[in-house]
């Protein structure tokens, strides 16, 4: 399956159900690519290693890759633009922008595809009353629609719309041309977005209501950790009893060379 372009994404908006996954590493990116996931998201956090992002791009050549701009590492238009251009050079298809509408417009003016964020924004949640659904009142819902219009006016191609009532998402979908990437936003969103940690079941914290767990990697990792401990314990015991190393683990010297060596040092 060929990687979708921005034009194709917007063209199939509302006619084809798409999936997006936040990936943490190369293995997850490659798995998404092999599974036919259309879109993935990656960030430099917490490693701050641009090489990681390049490796993720290489691992998922047929997947639309959105990379998040570093929220806490850049300040001011010049730094943001420099970071954006660097991420596009790595191979990003779009950038998630955690900054304001002026920044979105600045990036869009350079033909950089930008994704905004409305609804529950965890790192801004104090403004919406904490980690809760947003848009359950008429006033909040109108505010969400207004922000979507502002994103569209600034040139964004879409928004992540997080933990918003599905009826509100449906109304927004009918009134904007944005690609709506839903996380806990119901079936009206054009893209369904989940984090790999929730999909794989290794989330050690709170699993959100909207997440669906497909595997139990936490149990598998726990089993592997028990196996690690057991293997190291067996190694320690073998060394203590002389069971390791065995003859097959050692390098032998030819007898003639050994005799010459011993004669030479005595």
C-alpha cells in the first residue's frame, strides 16, 4: 500500500475510515507499516534524538508520518521554523503543532502540513478544568467549533480532537474541511487515533476509557523479566559451583606451543 499524500487524505475524508497510532520506537513503526496502519505519530521525546525519528521514517516507508514539534525545546518563530524544517527533512509528512494560531499560519505559509489540537489537551488541561471531556455543554461545543474554524483559517490540514462528545464531532465534521483525527471522539472522526501503549497493553498507568486493549504485553514483559532473573541466577550458580565455564567454552593452546611457553618462562 502506497503512503497517502496530504491531497489524498483530504480527498478520502469522510469516505474511508483511517487509523493512526502513536509509536514509541522503530519496532512499533515497522509493525504498523506491516499491519497496514495508514498513519503514525512520533516525537523526539523523551530521547531528544533526531536519529530515532529518521529510523522510524525508514522503518515505515508506506505510512503517513506526523512528527510532533518539540513543545518545550523551542521558543520564538525562528527556532520553531528551524525545527519544523529539520523535521520535514527527516521525512515527516505533517507536523503536530502545540503552539498558537500564528505559528500554524507561519508554518502553513511555507507549505508545511500542520495538525492542531482541540478538546482535551493534556498539557493545557488546566484551562479546561483538568483531565476531562470537553464540549459537553453548548458553550464548550461552540468554542470547539470556533477553534476548528480558526485552525482552518490559519491553514491547518486537520486537528486532533480528543475526548469530545461524538455528536459535537459530527457537527464539526459537517461544518469544516479539516481532517478530524479522533481520540475518544466517536465514529464521526475521520481518523481513529490510539497510543501503542494502550493497544499493546503495556500501559502501567491509567488506561483511558476510549482506549481498546488488543494484547497483554505487560504480562509478557513480566514473564520475560522473570526469565531474565532466572537466567542470571543460573549463571551465578554455575560460576559458584564450577559448572561454567565448561571445556567447550574455553580456548585451548596447542600442546607443543604450551610446552614451549612454559619452558620459556621457567
